[in-house]
C-alpha cells in the first residue's frame, strides 16, 4: 500500500535497444524501473536508424512517463545500474547496446552537472525522441524551451521513425478471562484470526475501499486465563470508524494502530497484528499493450510491546517458473537425436542452444516482507518479485502475449531456491539505500505441475547479512526468523 501518496517527481524517459531481443529488453527494463518508480504511460515502439555510428542494427525506441521519489542524480545512477544489469558495456559513443535509458525531462528542472544535463541536450535534434514523446504528451513544454514537444516534432522530418505494432452487553459478575488458569501452562499467543472487513485507504490522493482479512494476537502473562474476544472486535470497530473519517495511507500503518490498541485494551505484554488486503494494480500486457487490472495481496504486519512498535510491509505475488532440471534433460535428449540423424556434435549443440526447449512449469507464489524505519512502497515490491521469477503472469492475454510469457519463462528456467536468491539480489540492487538493519523475508512456493507436492524455499534475516553473503559468496550463519524479529 502506498506510504505517502503519489511519488513527487514527474520524469520522461527514453528507452532504446538494438542488440538481442530489443522489445523484450525494453519490457524488462520497464519492469526493473517499477522497482523504484510508478510508470504512468508508455508510447508505442518506434524503429529508427542508428545515429552517429551507422554500422550497427536499427534501434527500437519508446518514451515513458513515470513518477519517482528519487532525486535526479540518484535516479540516473539507478538507471545505470539497470543498464549494467542487462549487459550494457560502455565501449565507444553511440555503440550498439542491449538497453539505453536517457532522462529527457525531470519536472521543470534545468541542470548541468557534467554527469547529468536536464532537459536532455540533444532532445530537440532527434526525431526518434520527439515522435514517441509527442505521441505520449504533445503539450509538454520542456524547461528552457519556447515550443511544445508536439510543435518540435511537427517541425522535424519524422519519416525515418517507423511505429512498430505489438502489446448486545451484559454485566458480568466476574472477569473470567483475568482469573488464573485451571492448568498452569503459559501460551505463546492468543487471539482472533480471519476477521474480514472493508478498510478505507488513500492511494495517490484517491480514497478507495478494500477487502481485508486480519489476525489479531495478544501475548498474555502466565497468570491470565485468556483474552477478551469481544475487545478485539471493539478495537477493530473503533478503528474502522476512525478510518472512515480519515483514510490511512498504508496497510502497515493500520496494523500498527491496531497493535497499539490491542496491547492497551487487553493489558497484554505484547500484541501482534497481521493484515492481508486485495489491491488492484494497472498493468499492460507485454506485446498487445492491452490495459489490464491485476489483483495482488498486500501485507501489513505490526508488533507492539506498549512502548515500541515494529512493522513490516509486504506483498504476495503469483508468477511462473520453468524447471531447469527437466529442461536440461530435454536438451541432452534433443542433442542426441540430432547426432543420431547425422548432425555433428558441434552443429547439434548449436541448434539446441538456438531453439527454445520444453520443460514442465509451475505457478509460483512469492512473498516479500520488509521491516525497516525507511518507508517502502508496497506496489514497487510487486515488480521486484515478478522480475525475479521465470516470467510474470497476467489474467488475460492475447496469443502474442501468451507466446511472450511462455518464451520468456523457458529462456529463464529457475528452481524455487533460485527465485528466493534472485529476489534478494534484485532487492539489494534496486534498494542500495535501505539500512543494513532492515529485516527481510523472502518465500517462494511453487505449485508443481507433474508432482503431487509443492516446492518451497525461504530465507529471512537482516539486510546486512544478505549483503555480506552476496559480496563474499559465503554464508554468515544468521538465522533470524520473522517471529524473532517481531519479538524485539
């Protein structure tokens, strides 16, 4: 759930690619971008001749409008990390590249630091920038310009820029719950689960109602028989009334408010609240560009000991994985068949490496939870999870979109364990500013297609430990669970 409304800065970005699967590269870059930005609109794809160095493949370009909380230089470095992640190697000016990300306009800002110039200094000279920009928002007048993007595009020869098609209450005699238990055994936690309510949230200035399921727990002293179940409902109903008057901006914020009230009303040593809410996000299908609305599970968790609170924000996302082991067996079998038909071993390997190979696949369910003093937008985490599986999935797809999803998944086979590790790698890359003491939990469960069981993997701990392992390649021996972190 958004933490503080709409991101502050409006940015127009040019994406280009002329190596590899250009369209897939740009779609992947858009997916990575959504780890730190909200993409609002995307232009069509346009194919253009290379500029400067002609002896290279034609480029595919598009312009997108996004919003981000990052400052310009910080955002530029984020873009460079995406380019490096996707295999770009700087060799010479205007060299071929699998992805190119250029800031065109950033709010109404004008700046030139040597490292970054805004607006882009050569924007008005390039038809491959102006044509998609004008399609997207022709009335934008960049800072320092006297004419709009649409006017600049109309005054330029855009014939070499070709659009590419794609994608009730009683007085009780005594308080039984506060009496001593008949059996002197302490309990870990007691509470109510699966409370279903409609909650009111504020998202980007727009107030919306959401369906939510809640679990409320209290940690009691060993001398207390039980909790007052009705008080949980009282706490919840009072809070719902408050939310009706003033909508919350984050699901974890509601969890924290509930946890504080449960601690107080139950006179508990500690309280814990878990909330799961269905939240819709707008997406576009990868090739047809069809606008769809997908439902995701957003998670808010909070614990309170009467003085301090800890809270987590998270998401649960479904995607797709393809099995590497089965694909490797298919690879070996296919190579043998080719050799048996008279192909050389070298040619057989070349053919097998060239063609997409079959494998069994699974619907995967990933969970990502982050506990940090630094606010993190839950909708960004959706994209971090989706980018870490073999492929994202969609509710409705046209046939070209189906091909894209299946082909992407089988070009990127992953075990359950691989997905968990990939989430951590993406999280560390995309959020270098998250403090080391942040708690992270990543969980992946794959619903197997050829087995009658599910595959499961999980890791939790501090971001400090995860970063150390990624940098050194060695385990640090940390085993911090969610329950331990919430206990503080």
